[in-house]
């Protein structure tokens, strides 16, 4: 439910100005803010309270850059906000939301749009959908609160309202759980896997074997998009009629699949030379290309944005179908997957030239190591739960940092002072950082073991 009855991407400066001209006051589904939240604890708490209150109520729009009369709630001026790097600011707000609300609001339920005004300042609109997996709690440091919204804005839930919210949530979940067993629900299960693999692809496209396996599986799942009304065209079926029309003959390929609806087209191609897929918005010239293993040294930020928007589009379609349990599973699995690959890339860094090469040691700092160790500390509970990863002290004369993985089966030892050195200790054996093939093989073994550990204990296939 939104005051501006338009898709978020279609909202313009004139639409915001109409709200001001019509004196559309703040209410249950609308909130004006003149400034973005800063980095103080109090500002972050207030921001999280606003976001969670919309998700726990009926949804709505948070509009930043509008000056309002605090007494009446009427908008007075479209001033805008000066933002040096709007993409970085959107990322900052997104991270505050992801780290400060539990359970996480599905990413498909929150969208942030920037609109550049004629005065070159910006308006940011945060559109929050009503959540199907609430109630959501603000959880910031040691401060925890539940909020909802009424005609006078956000308010904290009291005990009775909270009990009602949980009971309502449980009844909705029970209904959905029953529906999950129906054939109609199960036919959409492929969307869960497809969205997960599309999110995983940008994490693993530096690993040749995993990239190839992932693209193949994505290709099989893309074909099922006709279930959600994508038109399917198999261009390997070349007929006399196609020849008459002058169509290109793709019958020599193993597969040339073309899927499209009114917003996106997706192509999947497979032959003896490889496998790849493209995603194209129908209203844009920018296309996301899956990339071959050899070509990666160019800026793909605009392409990646296309991929992210397509993923959000699929999640939105799932919300329309009330597939909230599947969305919740996607969020949980993706969160674990991203931690898995971040840890893997950190270990690869510890055994790579950027860390160990004598020619660059004098010029570099340990910022990456410090940052990753801080991340491990901040995420210690989940890393311990899923990977049994923790830090421990070892002999100071040899190593000053040790990571224990899988209850001590693997000890990754490294020294963050000159001379730099990294080793892996397992089964009483020490693998030196100079033994490249052994190290690479052991790192692969470590993360295959972690994959198996997660699948066996948590029934999550990474």
C-alpha cells in the first residue's frame, strides 16, 4: 500500500512535488525526512525503527529530502539532499538495515531509489513492503524493540500487541506450511534454487569448475520460467518457415534458449565450446553477461546492477505468489553462502603473492588482514555455528594469528609481521606456504569439508 501509486522506478520529481502541492500529510504508509540518518547510534536506532515499523504494518514509503512541518506532518518543501556518492550512501543504508533488524526483512521487500532533482540534489525513497515473516525486531547492539505504525507514525508494540503479532504470524506460517505441500506450491520451488545460484554466481566466477557447474544448472532452471509466464523460444529448432523469414540458424548448437516477459529477456547458450547466459532488461541497453573464465579484468558494475535488479524482480514475483517461506530460505542460504566464500577468499589471500611476495611486503599494510579478523570477530556466533571457526593464540614466537576450522581439524596459522608466513596444520602435518599445489589442494579440501558439514548438519546445500 503506497501513497504514490506507481512502480518505484517510475516515480519522478514531479510525483514528489505533487505530494507537497496536495499537502499529503504523513500517515501510516508515508513518512517524510529532511535528512538521511547519520552514523550516531541514536540516528541508526530511529532509522531502523522506521523501517521495521513499515514491514510490521502494511508497508509504505520513507521519503528523504522533503522538509515537513513537524506539528502538522504536512510537507512544505522539496529541498533534496546533497550526496557525494549516492551508490555508496544506498549501500550504507542497506547495511544498517541488514545488520540491525531480525529476522532479516527479505531483500525483495525493501527497495531504495534515488531521484536527482533539478537543483542537482537527491531524494531517496525507501519502499518497504509488508513482510510475511514478521514481526521484525530492531536489534542494535544491546537495544531491542518491536515497532509498528498507525496514523500518527511509528510506535513501540506493547505486550498484548506483540503477542497478537506473533500469533498472527504463526497462523500465516501454518497456512503457508500447509500450502507448501500442495502441487501448486512445489512447482515454484525451482525459483528458490535459481535465485540462489544467480546470487552465488558472482561469488564463484573465479573458480572455473564451480562456475561451469553453476551455469549449467542455471540454464536448466531458466527453462522453467515459463511457469511464471515467460515466453519460451528454443532457437535450435530451425524450420523452413524460419529460413523463409531470414532467421539465423542455431540448430548446430546444443541449446539456444530464449525466455522473455514484458520486463526481461534471458538467453542461455550451450555448445561444445562452453555455456553462458545473458540477462537483458527490455527498457535498457545494458546486458548482464556471464563471463568466461579468462576475461575478468574490466568494470562490470553496471552489468552486476542488472543482475541484482533481475534477482529482485524474481523475488517480487515470488511475493506476489505469497511464496514467503521460499524467500526466507533464500535469505538464510545466501547469508551463509556469502560468509563461506568470504572466508575462503581470505584464506586464499593469506597464501597468495599479495600477502607473501617479498617484493610487495615493504609497501603493503595489513589492512585486509585486520579487516577480515574484525569481521570474523563480529560474526563469531554464526561462523562457529556453521563452520566451527574461531581464533586462538598459538606460540607467539612463531605465529601471532591462528584460525581453527571444523573443531580444530584444520589450523590456519599466519604471521602478520615480517617475515610473513602462512601454513596449514592438519593431522599433525604442516603444509608450508611455499608448497603452492599442496596448499591449493588443502584449501579446496577444507571448504569441501565445510560444505559437507553444513549439508549434513543443517540440510543446506551450498
